[in-house]
């Protein structure tokens, strides 16, 4: 039964990807599966994202992005350290404002004073971080984890869908400022690269780090490419399959009961996410002016999306994937380190 559900979900996702290719939509191998599995899941169909396949998709994407970090690209990213630091402060501040917005909407709807549980729920639901890690931190703070998880799921869906569509509609295209990594596929090199990046994923998982199957391979492959150790390129069909699996993993989060979970809450999250995307676009244009990079690259770098989704968008649309990846990775690490201590500080200050 498990195998049939997995195969049925993959088949549905593949058909959706082919339809998106025919329709010339952006990111067909990720957005098609995401939408198809989300609709099927909401309808109550037995969709399923199998953990090992999802991890494999993140593994391939992390490895492929690591191949971009040639010495020239690394020098460019290092020179942007001040912009990355500004992006981290921007994300923390934006998340705090989003939390205040959620608090005001909930207080108006429930017509009751804010409780410690509601404050924790609003805070961790608004933090611009990974859904699983923010839900875990919210549970430790006594928040409602169902509302936190649903907020992050909806935010990622909206950002992943709307930003690629907006970029395609606007006609913005990036220009590679630095040489790309290896272009030829070597299966012996691929075996060694898989062994090394797999070890990186295993180590990150043992250390309990966030997104181990993405960050572990990314860091290992980055290290190799920085020292000009180029073992192989990643075949395009593998990258398409990886996008399909990631799209499935996002789509199956929308269960049949998702749309019935606190409609006022989901409406507030959706409206707040759209507002964040708008102000992040303005921030991206300002950062592009300050750094001299392409506006679309900085829009993706500062957007309130997930690492894998925004990095895939940058890679497929050729919009400065290394810069976007560096911004998103540094932001995630900073949020994971700082968001809980900042919450405790705020609670102690109110007390």
C-alpha cells in the first residue's frame, strides 16, 4: 500500500510537470508537482511523500548548488558580507513585524487579551525560518504547533508559486557574473561526489542540524569547488527529478483538514505574506542598487521563502544562484541561532 501511494503520487506529479512544460510555466518540475499534489491532498486523495526520496531530492539540489562556488564566485559572495548581514537583520525585523500583525488580527478576532501561548504562537509562526525547526521551537515555548506549522506551510507555498510567476511575467533575466562549475558528467566522479556529500549529510544529521540533506551536501560540494576539485556535473534529468520530489514534499502538507484550520488565521497569514513579499521586493531593488547586482537576484536573496525553493528558482532561471544560496543559508543559520534567545529576551522584558 505504501509503495502504491508513493508511485501514484509520483505519477501524478510527473503528469503535472509535463503539463506545465507544455504551458511554458516557470519551474515546471517543481511548481507542477507542488500544485497537483496540494490539490489532490486537499481533496483527500492518498498522496504521500516518502522521506528517503525527499532527502534524495534535497541531496541532489544541495550538491548542484555547491558546484557554483568556484573561487571567483566565492570571492564575490565574500565581498557581499555586509549585504548578507543586512539581509539577516532585515529578516529578523520583518519576522517581528509579521508577528505583531498576527497578534493584532488574533486579538481582534477573539476579543481577548494576548496570552503567553498566543504570543509564542504568533512569534514563531512569523519567524522567517524552516517550518520544522520553527514548529519544534514553538512547541518548547508552549505555542500552538498546528497554527505555527500551517503558517509556515502557507507562506512557503505562496512565495514558491508567486515569485517565479512574477519573474517570468516581468521578463527579468540574470547574467552570470562568474564562471560556472563543471559542465561534463563523469560517473566515476559522481560516485566519489555522492560518497563525500552523503557523508556530509550524515554528519549534519547526527549533529541535529537543520535541513541536513540539503546543507550537508551543499557545504561539502562548496568546499571541493572552492579548491577547484571538479569531479562531475549533475545530469539535468536528476535535477528535474529532485525538483519533482521537493514539489511533492511541499504539496502533501496540504491535508484535507488544512483549509478548515482557523480560516481567520490562514487569511491573516496569507495577507501578511503578500505584504512581506512586496516590501522584500522593494528591499531587493534597494540592495541591487547598493551592490550592483541584478534586481531579480537580490529579490530572491531577500525573499521570505525557503532555501531550496529560492535556490532552485535562481538556478533554473539563471538569476545568480550562488548569491541567493549564500543569503538564504546565512539567514537560516542566523534565525535558528537567534530566534529563540530573542523570544526569551522579549518575554523577560515584558515580565
